[in-house]
C-alpha cells in the first residue's frame, strides 16, 4: 500500500510539473483547434488591411472617361486631315484608364493610326504614368505631374524603328465636353508637330 501510495504521489507530481511547463511555454504542442484560436487576432488584422486601393491622384484623369470624336491634322509622313474616335474607360479595378484611339481611313488618310494606351499612377515616381502601343509598331512610356490649370503635359519617349524618340503630348481643357491635343516629337533638340486634334465628348450609342 505504501509503495502504491508513493507511486501515485510521484505520478501526480510529474503531471503537475508537466502542466506548469506547458503553461509557461505558451501552450506549445496544444491541439490544432486551440492553436488556431490563439492566432485568430493576427489573422483578423491581416484580413482587415484588405487589397490595395487606387491612388487618389487618379481622380485627375476622370475628366477623360467617355467617348470623344476628334478632328485634326496628322503630319507624318506628310500633312493630312484626320478624323478619329476615342474611347476611355476605367480598367483593372480602377488602377488604370484604358484609351483606344482609332482614326478613320479616308482618301486623305489611307494609313489611319490606331493607338492603345493605359494611364495610371506610379507610387515610385509619384506621377501619373502612361504606356502606349500603336498600329505602326511603336511603343512608349510617359509621365506627368498632373494638371496645371487647364493644361496636362505628358513627357516621355517612343521606341520607333529601333530608335528612342523624346515625345510630348499636351492636352488643354476647353470645357467639360471639349479638349484639344497636340502631339510632338523631338529631333536634335527641336520639337516638331506629329498630330493635333480638337475633340468633343459624345454619347455612347
């Protein structure tokens, strides 16, 4: 009996000691369900952060959203009148505006240009940015600090026939439903016109 009682007391001491060590270790080795409950606040904090949101600076571009009819002049390779349709919509969860510019084929413009651009915001540059491709095989990038009064100036470069060409695009707001555009490229330090248009907002059909 004494041996049995001593054995029982020894077992109890071992169990109590093990329990104390387990508590001090913060529950290491606890059951999976219990461990999950302990980490729940951290998981909830991660979920509360949510997905990234578009930078508020993109609000500067909302003026352009919609459809536009444009008339103007192209100067490459020779001067010729142009008419075009422009469609601009928010894309990719509001992080970019998708722009599609399509000139109409006419006798005066037998090789109409189609261009696709995405306008967004760079957290690194702290500027609005644009990526461009067109039906002549050109591609380029530009950036702008934003509107200065009624003027928005994009500066960058276009990759054209193996060469990098400095470019500048200037938009001037004439009202809520009218905007002008001037596209230029630089050659040997001199800016020359590539195209210019006057555009009016139209209702989507």
